[in-house]
C-alpha cells in the first residue's frame, strides 16, 4: 500500500482523508449512541414514573406522560406537583445524570 501511495498521489490523499472520516464517524456514533435509547423510545407518550435523585441522595418519584429525551435531559409532562398546599399540573425536565424513567407508572412505597 505504501508503494501504491507514492506511485499515485491521489491514493495518499484518500488515505489521509480516510483517517479524518473515521474520526468523524466515531464522534457521531458516540454522540448518537448516548442520545438515542431504544428502551426509552418505547415509553414516549405513555405514563411513566420519573425518579429523580436529590442532592441528599433521596429518590423522589413523579408520575406523568413521557414526552421526550436527549443525551442530557428527560421531559415528563402532566405531572401532579405538590407546591406548598396546592397541587399543580406541570412538566418536569430533569438531568439524565440524576433521573431515570420507570415504566408502568407504578409508584413504590418508599416515600
């Protein structure tokens, strides 16, 4: 291959471009691999439990409809959120580093 590159400069250019393309493919695959989640995909539009871990290590659970996600966030809508003495219906966007989606909207007993 080395002799072919010196004999034909076009092959040398293609080989150097190929390294750049491979780096780009790896970067895109890494990004998409973290963003797309087939397990989460099947829960979009369904009632789920959003579990958020607080800074104190406590797990809080919220039931709502799973709207969308990205590589960094989860969004659940129509969540009943207790605000003082009032219950409000709201959307929650939580960082994936501190939140998970559970299916079936089954709230555990550890409140």
